């Protein structure tokens, strides 16, 4: 089950609300809070699930103990969040075909597959496959992996993390994306969104433990379950199919298509990279996608400002604005637009 995101809450509860409290870091308190929220009575803390009310009550009690004020709907502690729960049902058929040779693939073992659109069945027949490097468009860094490639009706195959993740000091890309410190471009959620903007039918991320920072067991831990906010136009915002593929399977796929995986990875670490079609390779899928609408809750608290400071006339901030009025939130679901918040979320 995908857990609601709790990292900001843990930080707040561990460090406290005040500056003096924030100077004391307690390993024991970190352990106590983590053990509490991970314990059996919370039933996984799934959004809208049986453990959510208990998790909310615990967080509210901690906020109250810190002297924070409620900042939710109607003066309360919570904010209602409409969500959709998606479940890729077992028994689907997934096939990788290269030059006429078909290989049946299995979810959990070979793939992690999901659809964040409210459709009951997904059917993809022989979609061509294109390798798009790291799938990054970053004009401010002089980087574009797509180079105008047409992805309509195609499955994009992409590497996890940033283009400079495996770069040496001699590579021109070294440090362009912060090195080992991942940017938002490194995140799977960005790669899916960029592929959707590019008109792709779907995307498969190649799993490599170092680049992902977690093993395959973490990738498949949700067991086909995923969540998203209710969107006005999910067909525009989300791919029909998105997920992960095992590295060894990808290496063989490249080999069968006449490419060397490691050589293509090295090419993807250069700004001159251009997408390459996986010659003769297609991907097919047919599976059921169960969609459930539910209501979850954010937990919001405020730290009111203690005093007001006069500002210069040239300042854009209104004179007398409080120096601190900070909403402190336990999101019901990870934010697709906030890199610092998605870093601890389950992969999807």
C-alpha cells in the first residue's frame, strides 16, 4: 500500500516549532515517532483507509503539544482532499516483441505498471519503443534529451536520475545537475509528466538501484496500487501507461535491437544526445485498472508570527506583515510539483 507522506511532519515533530527547540535533535524522538506511525494500529496509513483517522489524531495531538494553531477548513485541523485510487489488477498480459520474437512479461517480477487515468481497461497493441536518455528538458541548463522526437503512440524508455549522476570529473556534464544531489529532473514523477507533455503513449523507467536509491522490492511494494488527486483532464496530464522495467531485461532489449545499453547510457550523458528508436521493438499490454474515488485529509497547522517588522517603502511586502505565518502540512498524498516533498514518497 502507498503510504501518505509524513517526512515534513516528522521534521516538525522532531525539531519542534520554536527556534530554541530546533537546536536540539533527538534520535530517540525520531525513533519513537517513526515506530508509532509505522505500528500495526495505523494499518499502513493509506489515504482514505482505516488507519488514516488514527494518524490524523496523532499528528494533531503533536501539533497541539507544540502550541501550534489549526489552519484547516472551517477553523479545524484538516483539509479535505478528493483523491482517486488506482489498482492495476492481476492477470494482465504484457508482451515485449523484438524482430518478431515475443517475450511475455510479468508485473512485479519484470515490470511495475500503473495507469493514473479513470479508465477500466488499458489495451496497447505493438507500440514502438524509443530510448530518450534521461528524459530531461532543462533549457536553463542547456539540456534537451528529446530534440523534437515524435512520441505519439510510442513507449518512451528512460533512465532514472539526472544526466550527471554517473558522470566523472572529466565529463562536460559533471555538476550540471548537482552531481549526486538529485534535482527534480531526476525524479520519476517529472519524467512521467514530461513524457505526457511530449505526447507519449507511455513510459518505462529502467530500474537501477544506485540511480533510484532503492531496490526493486521498493518499486513493486505498492502491488499495483497508486493514488492521484482528482483532475479535470487526466488524459492530458497523465500517460496511459507508466511504470518501471528491470535493468537486465532492458540490457537484453537493447542488444536485440542492435544497441549496447552501456554505450547508450554514456551517450545520454552528453548534451548532443538524440533519442534512438529501438529498432524492431514493440510493447503490448492488456490489463484492468480499477478506479475508486475517495476523500482523504491534509493536516494543517499554523505558527503565528510573534511580532511585526516595518519594511522599506520599496519592498513588495505589505508594511506590517507578520514575520512568520507558516502552514505546516501533513499532505494526504505526495505533491507532483514539489521535489523536496516527493523525495521520500513511494515510487510510481
